[in-house]
């Protein structure tokens, strides 16, 4: 059988990850401060005049968009994108799920920490229950998609060279966690 460059399930994963992450960035670009890091990238690409034009149009509808969509949904989409990247198409799904569980509970812990020690205008941020809800929904949806992918594609397959496959998956997951952690800090960067 001829080997295809990217299998359909890999293309599905890439589409889901990029679409959800792009939606989060789009929300930042259209409704959040132009001083945030993502907007600086737009300016570097000389697209700021186009984005400003779109912002003027969508700002008319801003009053119809709930605050949680603008301020919490991007966080949930970020976690969802990360989860799909970590969990989808994994031979060792359960080990990947354990890593994703740690990430999810860390995010919830950060929100609790913000509730105890943070506040408006502080570096650590402010607790927001909508963030917790969006994180939780993103976590659940990514976990379900990852599980369904594993059941469909990998659950019954006998893995040759288990140690080698596990090592490769761990490296991929580490890279994914590093990349998404960096991407997760971008919105907090203000210029």
C-alpha cells in the first residue's frame, strides 16, 4: 500500500487544532486591546489597517456578544487545541490523557490561585468562573475526541516496539506542551 504524506485522521487533527486556535486569536484581534502581542504580529505583517477595518465593523455588534465569549472562550479554545494535539492519534492514549489531566488541573489551580492572591490589575490576574467553565468544556471535548480517536484507530492494535513508540509519543507531547505554553503566554504580553 502506498504511503500517503498525511493521513486523513492527521489532517482532521490539524484542521481541528488550527481552526479552534485561530478562532481564539481572531477573538483577541477583533475584540481585545490592540496592545496585546497578537496585534503586534499583525502590525509586523502590515495587516493592521485591514484588521482595524474589520474591528470597526464587528465593534457595532460587540454589545450583543457576551463578555465570556471575548474574555473566557479563547482560554477554553486554547486548552481544547492543546488537548486535541496531545490526545488525538495516540497509541498510548491513557498516558497522554494523564499528561493532559495534569495540565487541566494546573489551569484550574492557577484560576484558584488568582482568586486567592490575584485581583484586577495584578500581574497574576483575576479569578473568573467563566474561565473555569470554558477550560472544563475544552478539556472534556478534547478528551472525548481523543478517546474516540483511540478507540477507532489504536485500541485493538498490537504495537510493535512499544518502548520506541512510547518514546516518540512522549517527545511529541513535550514539544506540543512547550509550543502551547508559549502560545498561551502571548495574549498576556502587552507592548
